[in-house]
């Protein structure tokens, strides 16, 4: 966890963009498709999927760092909201 305390400005911007994009996409889904957000963990997991996808676009070791951070963040979110795992596995 200590390795994530001094992240580069680029990684901070990408992470913030992933969270904002996840909130925006899920908000649109709720408004236009009438599919409600089941839990905050859904937002975090969606943001992590963007981070994993965007990690391929990063240079140097920043992509690996983004993937590691996304995995850690997703693990924590699902640990705090274990019912999300059960719900996702049913679909």
C-alpha cells in the first residue's frame, strides 16, 4: 500500500478520470435504462475495469502500477460489500 502513496501526477489524473467516468456511465444507465446502482462497490468495480483497460495506454511501469492499484481497490470494495460478489455471479 505504501507504493501508492506517492503516485505520479499522470496516474492520479487517470484514476480520477476512471472514477468520474464510472459515475457518469452508471448515472446514465440509471437515468436512461432505469437500471439502478446496487451498491457503491459497483461504482468502484466499474472504475477498476476502466483502470485495467486504460493501463495498456500508459508508458513505462505506470500501466503495471494502475493494474495493481485497480486490483487492490476492487478487492477492498468487494471485501466491504460481499453481497456484490454473489449478485454478480448470478448474472
